[in-house]
């Protein structure tokens, strides 16, 4: 590592023997420096307020191999699970199966899935960003419908939710598959869960519904979750293999 550039936006650009690593620095009340690589290929460095810049610089350099390895892992998964260029012939995963993308040039925009093929209708001059936006919109709408339908069926097995109107929200979450807001009776699920098999979708929904009874991940919580899903540990491993990666 030879150079470090820093600006008021707390963005670091580090030049290494392998190239440039861009990092975001976050100062926190903590004891040790930590590095996290997000599913959006962002390198986030969390450091104590008192850590000198030289120490942070050294820590990032010492962890170069880890950072590059995680970035490659994310890039490989994105190539596997999402369309490479959002063009005809690209493939992506939908409900645990490889699906083909077909882009059709039309004056109107729409998306329709049938028999393992997603057909995107877009203008002839639509660039990759436009096609990608159409794809994400379809994913969000499809996820909302599928997740809501699954939650409606699953919740009957949760007596503590009787009489409660649980709403499903879909978000582009990259740190967790789901979250819950008991006060608002809302379960938020990552749109990226739509890549996974239906049984994994059901499992994440069960996990979040259990949080309406137990707020934290206590022994009582996991005992409740195991009652609904005996294979939870295997499902956790499968979700980890998919990984939370961005479009």
C-alpha cells in the first residue's frame, strides 16, 4: 500500500499492488477497527473516534486480501444470480430456478413471466440502466405479491397473531433477509429473497413472525422457530450460500 487519499465525505481511496480499493470510513464508539464488505460491493470501515489515520490506513492494507476476496465472491454471485447486462439471453435466479431474460423492443414498457422466461418490453433505445430499472420494478412487484400470499397462509400456524393484521413490506435490504416492526404490525423482507426456493421464503417469514412473540434471538425464540421449522439450521446455511447481493 502506497497512497491514501481522504476527504470530508469520509471516503478513502487506497492504492495497492492490486489496484484501488474505495472505502467508506465510519467513526463510532467502539474499541477496534472493523471492515465489512456489503452486498453492493461497498467496503465500509468502522473505527473508534480516537484511532489515528495511520492506524486505519495500516489496518485496511493488512486486510487487503480479505477485502479483495469478498469483492470477488460478491461479483461471482451477482454474475450467477442476476442478469449480466440485462439483455436478451442473460439468466437470473427466480424462486430457486435459473430463468432466462428476453428483451423485446416495443413502444410501451411492461414485464411478463411465463414458463421460465421473463419478457421485458422496452423501447429500442433503452440502455442497460433503463432495462435494469424495469427488471427491479418487476422483482419488487412480484416479491410483494408472493411474499404477502405466503405470509397469509403461514400466519395461521401462529396463534399469537390471531386478530392482528400483519402487513408485508418489500425493501432492497442487503444486511438481513427480513425484519419486523411489532408496533406497526409490519414484516419487511428483502426483495433478494425472491431468488430463493419457496421453502426458504417461508422460513424467513416464519423467522420474522416468531419475533412478534420474542423480540430478540433468545433460546425461547429459537425454540419457537424450531417448532415451525425443524430444518432451520440447514436453511440458514442455504440462505448464506445465496448471499445478500445487490442487482
